[in-house]
C-alpha cells in the first residue's frame, strides 16, 4: 500500500507536493520524490518488502537513470530478478524488478508484471510510462490537460481545479507520451475453456477441486511474503474463513501463529462465526464490538475516504473501517477474502440465473467493474489506516482457473449451494457449519444494513430526494443514497461522480 503521484509534461512540482501530502495516510513509513526535465514522480510509501533500502522512488539497479513509484506488489519479482541477473539489483524491493525490466523493454515491461500494481516510471533520458494491473486491484486516477498528464492513487489527491476532469485510469492499460493509452493484457477468463463436454449436472473430476485448492493455497502463500507477518480480516463467512485456514497452516509451518481480526455489533452473526473459526484454526484472535452510534458517527469519514456514495459499499465499508483500524495496531499486511463471490457466484442475485452462459457473462461484467466497486472499498478503507490489503482470491492464477471452468457448475440448484465448487475444494479444512454457512453481505452479518439505512433515511425528506435525485444518472434511488451523496460531494468537491463512481444495481 502506497500513495503515488506522477506527472509527464510541464508540471509544477509544488502541485505534486500538495497532492502527495493529501496521500499521507497511505504511506506512513516515508515520502520521496524525483524531479526530471519532462516528468515528476512522488510517493508516500508503506515499507513492506524492503524496509531498509526500498524507499520510493526506486531506481533501476546501479545505473540509476530509471525511476519508479508504485502501489501494490509485483508477485513475480523474484522470477524477473533471476532472469535478468541478481547483479543488476541492489535492493530487495519488488518495484526494483519493474524498473530494471522497464530499462530493458520499455512499456512492454508492463505485460510481464504479475500481481496488483499501479506504477509510473520515468527515465532521465526522456522516457515515461504509467500502467495498472488488469483487474484494477491497485487504484489509479488521471487527469489529462494540454500542458501535462498527472496520475494519483486517490481522487482526493488532485487539486480542486483538476477534480472535474478526474477519471479512473483503465485497468490493464499503459500510457506513454508517444503511444498514448494501450491495452497490454486481455481480461482473464473471457471465455470458459475447460471441460466443456461435461454435462451441467455432472460432478467435476477430483483434479478440479485439487486445482482450485492448490491455486488458492499458493496465492495465500504469495500474499504472505514480506518482512511483516500478515494478519487476516476474518468476517466469519466462508471466504475469509478459508483464507484463515490456509494462512494458519502456513504460519504454523513457520513456527508462528497468524493474527485474525473481526468486528460487529454485540452478538452479530459474523462475530460468533469468526470466534468459532479462530478457535478451530488456533489463531491469535482479536475482536471489537461497536455500537450503532459508533457506526453512524463514522459514516461521514468513511464516505470521504471511500470516495463513493453507493449504499451497498457504505454498508460494508463501515465495519471494514472498524476491523482495519483494529488490525492496524497489530499488523501492516492484511489478507482479505474479497473476490470469491465474483468468481464462484456467491451473491444472492446470482442464484436467480438458470443458464451457465448468462451467469458467466454476469460474473465477467462484475469482475470488470470491481475496480470502482468492492475493490475500492477494500483499498480506500485500508489506505486510510496505513495498512496493505492483499486479496488471494484475485490472484491471476485463481481468477484464470475459476473463470475457465464450466459456468454451469456455479449455478445454484437444489443439490448445489452457492460457491459449492469452492466449498468442496476445502472440505475438511473447516467445520461443516462454517464451510456451508449461508452467505451474508458484510454489512448484513455485522448488523450494518438496517442500522445505517434507518438512520440516514431519516435525515432526508421525500421532497429533498425528488429535487436532487437527478444529480447523477441513473437518478439517486433512496433518501439514504442522497444522504451519502451529499457527504461525497462535500468531501470531493468538483469530482464528476458520473465518471468516477461505480454503483450497484440496487441501493
């Protein structure tokens, strides 16, 4: 987790420093910047991979004429280092691998990077490139003017005069001054390719479950790499419980006990389930019980940091804020279960779909929109508290496998519950009543949905909604959504919500 600011063209470094200061929460470990004739790079960074020598901007090896700032993690940095030669590196930073690779290949280097990343690279000889991972796991926004192009991790970083022009930088793309905006990778899983001859009601071969399990185990282990031990945000749902079970086994093999964290209103379903999982897996578990008033009081701050007013996101972001704040006292890296519902059809509305191709299309569309939806919640809330979230379910190996499987196997039927493929793959890893627990939205399991909806509906009248609903399209749908929209507009004055905010189908 870091906050980046980068610019190409005739850019005022004083603006860069102002923008960087607005991202201080994302990088409590340090700040750095680098000025070029044609570009400017700046970072507020959280030191995870190399606290001793990995300060940003990071230069390419010993030559020092290529510099990079970034957010996220390059998962295949070790393979890049091995292939390019260890003698070309002088830090343990994963970002140095990106800089050295760019030195050799220019913007083509982005295609060879694996993991959640948003990067900007500048070369003292005049080169510049900025790019973002294919899923948009790491955030990046940009503004294009006649004088310069400027990039930042959050909308709040931009000066107010630029905010009306802020756009999300498209995932899976790289921008260079000469080539403009270009896609560097096709979105994974566009077409299912495995076992298409199998009938929908036919059980998958055992190797399918083995592959799902092995891919996720490897993804969790990759996410646990770093100088700081990773904790787990444990909601008590099946997704975070599976991540906990894997992480606990890995930590135990290294002679450690993994830390887990959960929150909720008193006696909420999530708290009770999380305790059971923590006891089963033998974790060092911490929890926080908060009140309805605590949650209500937190909403304005959460909306401002969330950079969204969608009620579904707000409902889940409030407990996410409390659990991330709790975890930040004990861990810098947090494993999160986001992504399983989108890959294995866990949300309730997926259960209404009766045909495999239609389900696959819906899952694909949801995955493509996550960067201004669920991923935004995970990133912004963690970023506000100076911790780094890692999402094993959205490791590209896991995504490609899950989306290559016949989508008919993900349909909900009388014989198959939601996410049964995933649950079957981890049979025996968790108690059955946890492994097969009914899906609850994070806001539902923590008790947030009703508390927030009832309170904020009362702060807006029907007349207010009728007068202000058309501020965005489609129109604001409820009084609650208008209440959040007002907070968003106050915190992010000038930002075009129509361009930057993703909204779920129903408020």
